C-alpha cells in the first residue's frame, strides 16, 4: 500500500491569540508562512503521487507556500472538527466548560454544542485517508507517496487509529504546526513511520528493491536497517 504523509498547516493567527479556530477562515501568521516555506524544502524532493487538503484556507495557504505549482485536491473529510459554539472562543475560557474534561479525558463521548462529535470527526477523517490511500495505491503502486494537509485533532485521530489506540487516548499524541507524520498502510496493519516530524524526509523514497523484500505487512525483527536502506 502507498505511504501517507500527514502535514499539519502552519501556525495561524488564532494559534497566537489563543482562540479555537474551528472552521473559521483564519490565516497563517508570519511564523506559519515561514514554517510552510521550510517544510516545502523538505517535501519538494519527494515524488508525491497525490496532494489532498482540507478545504480551509490555512491548509490551502500552507500548500501554496510549500508546494508552489501543485494543485491539491480538496476533501471535506479532512476538514477541521466542527467545534460549533466553541469556535472563536479563547481556550483559557473554554477550560471552565463542563465539556472540557470530557474532551481531554473521554473524547469519544464529546459532542460540541451546535457542532460535531469527535468520534464522527475521527471516523470521516480515517475513512477519507484510507480511501485515498487505496486509490493512490491502485493508480501508482505500493511504493507511492502521497500527502494530506489537515488539522491537529484530525491528524491525531488518524494517527491514533494507525497505532491501534482508542480515540480516548488520542490526546497523548502531538501534531505541531507544519509537522509531518507518516503512515504506511498494509493489508494487515498500518505502520506509523514518523510522528510530529521536522527532520529530513528523503529516506521515505523507497529503495529500488523494496517491493521484493518479502511480506510488506511484516515488521522488521530487531528493528531492521531503517526505511532509507
């Protein structure tokens, strides 16, 4: 199966003001624009078979800066969680809401007033990336790389699923602005190759002999020589 690179958008004006952006059209701040340009230096050498994005402007701008000349495909399945009445409010004020500890400790039960359930967000995001991964694999083969640009909670939910974690544990995962997390799906299990990564990505390009290395679903006993070998 193909390999998915999950890119979080760069830092936004809402991140710096401490607001919950939600689905509002917030823009990248200057730091976020610089982050997008830097991550682009890491992504451009990769032979990306597809680039898919959340429809929100902060993701689209991140890709415009990171991968100029690339026209991403928009998928609503990758959009931010619908925080409903919480959108635009300061996070420091939301901590006093009765729902806050549920979001922190039992997110699978959290339903935002006037918005979306976190479990529904996770289900549609996971379905979207698995659908795209199958499509990319069919069109470009099992060594293909593809990228999806999305949001922190969405990425954390996708990673939690790949790790076999219940959604109630997804708050243990970190997805920083402009970070890259990498998942390689196989017929029997996903492998989380990188998490919240800010390092060089060139080792993700498969070696010519990769397809002949046996069962792609098997883990390397002892840890193996690494993905770039």
